[in-house]
């Protein structure tokens, strides 16, 4: 009986995971970028939040704020609600404030990713005056999170800080 039950579990686990492969891929990508972006914000020293890679670049802090703004906009669309008025987002200036608003923006996004299914991904929704398919918004958001993290890597490396993705590869960050 135990062998039969174990065989059933071993057989069903991959099937359950593969039931929504696109949702799983998007959720995994989102969770990875969530980790890397939050860790990047934590790792950069406070004075370097005003650092620009080039004179026309955003500051590191501006990238953190921009990422939070993007999260709120995309996830409000996914959740079919208005972008929340987050006055603390515009006012955030210090490392602690910017890290807090970035974390809050991911907490705002988490329900959109947690509750997504393949059927919901492909069902057109209305968000404000826009009609959209959640799959387009989720792919766009996860791609943008990757791009934003790529920008932050340059800032971290220029300050001789090893990025979270490298630390994870080296098994320093789990």
C-alpha cells in the first residue's frame, strides 16, 4: 500500500506542477526578481542611493522608486483596480523609505500572481478604460523586472558589490 501511494505521489507531483506551465513560469520569474530586487535595494549602501552610473542615468534610488511605481501600475491592471495613491512612494528619499515602498509594491503584486490560472491569463479583462489580457501584462511586468534588475547590477558592480543573482549561483544567497 505504501509503495502504491508513494508511486501515485511521485506520478502526480510533476503533473500538478505542469498543469499551468505558463503560470508557474511567470510566478517563478516574478518570485526570483522580487528576491533579487529587494536584496539589491538592501545591499546598496545609503549614500550610493544618489549615485548615477552616467550623468544622464537615473540614480540607484530612482531605479528603486521606478520599479515600485511599475509594480503598482501593472498589478493594479492585473487586479482590475485603480492604482493606489501611495504618497509615501513620491516622498520616499532615504534607503529605508525606498526599500519599504519597493517591498510594499511587491506585496501589492503578490495576490495577482498567487491567484492566477491559465484560464485567467487568457481571459480578457477591463482595467479602467483598457481591455487587456492578463498574460500580456504579466509577461510585460516580469520582463521589465528582469531589465530593471539588470540595470541595478551595473550600479552594484560599480561599487564592488556582488549582485544577489551571483551570490545565489555561488550558493551564498538561498
